[in-house]
C-alpha cells in the first residue's frame, strides 16, 4: 500500500492550517484599519493626532499620546463602546470584535 498520497494530504492540511493561523491576525489588523478609516479618521486623523478640522473643533486627544496609551484595553473599549465626552458610542454600530481591533489599532498608532 502506498502511503505517499496520505502523507501529501496531511502536509497540505498542515500548510493550510498554518496559513489560516497566521493570516487571521493580519486580516484582523486590515479590518481594524478599514474600520478606523471609516469611523475615526474624520476626528482623530489617519495618524491618530487629532489634527483635523473636526478634531481641532472638538479638542480630541492625540491617540498616540501617553495619556491615551496608558489607558487599559478595557478603558479604551469602554470609551469606544459607550462614548466619552463628545465622542459618540459605537456599541450599536460596531461589533465587539471590531472594537477590540480598534483598540489594537490605537496601540499600533503609538508605535508608528
């Protein structure tokens, strides 16, 4: 009996599993970037600085600042979910996974 086809199938499955495992976080980050561009850029700017007309008018904080970056993920999630100050709540507009992705995206803005 030839075990070569079975071995190739197992190898192919392993490769597919690894691709899916590592592609998930990349896709999630891409999704977070899309959500950020769609929902946040108007006020917070592409770089998170808040240097937009709307951002200046509402005096939004720089998302890259130590003030924001020292907040816990739970605090950032709370602010995004329920709103804070002049920022609207997104609990009815974004899923919990999208909000979690945005929190990670905000963390990444500080590193750019």
